[in-house]
């Protein structure tokens, strides 16, 4: 096993799995935290408003307890879960993506600055508007119309978003556009500052920069 582990480290496989695992952990943690927080009732005050998040936390605890006992009863499930995680981590940890606009290689896992991240998040919220979410193909098309993320396809663009802790779903239904890979509003982190009331959906934020 030692030669195999050395080979995995030298070939870059271990690094890619580690990057992907970290990205997956951040994505799932963010999504679960947002889901729990969204259980809070805005029309209630005090402890009654907190019943929703408490109930969701209890549901997560029950699922964890059930999964633990299920794996103990069926140990082979651990191999299946491990294989599924490694596959997802391999995809999420894909190496640098090359952009046609600059001809240089950019590490897709490199975190943007706080200003760029906030601007990107605000731009996505603008694209979502009052809908359930936005499809990646429409998001990428809007960015490329403004000279950003040029040369990237949807898969590479998705890798950037995931590594920036912006969760992407395989299936998002958007009114008038059907179902496709996209970002659901329930998964988006809240903005540090609210959008201007007169901001139009799809407007490009001039602070947004390609990675």
C-alpha cells in the first residue's frame, strides 16, 4: 500500500482528491447551514420563530442517526458511499482551467478576493431576481457578454463557482426556461448588503472580475 500512496501523491491524484473533498465539504456545509437558517419564520417573534431551525436540526440529527445504524447493519454501504464521495471529489478538484481571453492558466480552486466574491454573489442574485434560480448556461452567457469568463464552457464555469463555495445543483427549474444545471436561490449565501431596489435582473456589476 505504501508504494501506491506514494504514487498517488506524486501523480497529483491525492492533491486533486484533497482539493475536491475540501470543496465538497464547504459546499455541503454551506447548503445545510442555509437550509437550517431558512426555517426561521419571519412572521413570528422570539422562541416561536426559532422552532423552524430547531426542527430542521432535529431532522438532520435523526437522519445522521439513521445513516449510522444503516451502515452498521449493511457495512458494504460504506464502500459505496466512499466511492461516490471520491468520484464527486475528483470532479470538484479538477485542475486549472485555461481561459481563451488571456491564454494563461488560472487555478480554479483559488479563492477570489472578498470584493470580487461579494460582487459575484450580488450579480448572481440579480440574475436570479424573483425566480427559483438561474441556469449556468444563462449565467455564463451574461458574463461573457460583459467580457468575463471568456473561453470557459459550462463545466469549467461550474468548477469555479463550486470552488468559490457557491453551490450548484444538477437540476434547477427556472420559470420559462425548463430544468437544467443551475444555482437555486435556497442555496445562495445571503448578501452582506441588500441589492438596490431599482437593480434590474441581469445587470452586470462592474466590480465583477473573472478568476
